[in-house]
C-alpha cells in the first residue's frame, strides 16, 4: 500500500502562513532553521518540473509575499531558496515544494550556500 502524500492531506490551519490560488506557504517548525518554510502547490505535482505555468507564476508571487513576511517577522540577513527534485536530488516527499530558508550572519554556517557541500572534493564523481 502506498503511503498517503503528507502535502495532499488536509494541512492544519496553524501550519499555513500564507495562501494563494494555487499554493500554500507552510512553516517547518524547524528548531535549527528558524523561520524556515515551504511553498507547496495545492495540486499534487511530483517535482518542480511538473508544475503548470499558472502554478509556477503563483509560486513566484507567494515567494515574494513570503519574503516580506519573513523580513518583517525574523529580519534575516539572507536567504536560501531551493527545490530538491527526485530522490538523488534530496527530495524526500514526492510532492513539489520550494524551501524558503531565512539565514542569519551569526549562524555557524553563515556564508555557505545551498551548493557548498555539493562542491566539496569528496563529492566528485568517480
């Protein structure tokens, strides 16, 4: 039996921070990545490459609203924004979701972007 998609299940209202026609912004409640959230299309789309044009445009609009919300609430010094696509790409829930991660200059890994660990010599293909 296939597990139900956690992003297709009804989301709790306290998880939803912002909404738009095609997407929702939910909090991660991550204790390390404070303010971290995700933009998720309402319709089940396995990866970012499966989004419709409307969903992609709506994601951008919600991303800009999310930034304004996070800027006001957390006042971050920067952001990481990214998609994981497919198991090898790090996607653990097969429902497209855009990570929006506020970053702060007092973090131990400040200045290390989303590609930092990928471009280390030990990650070179054989």
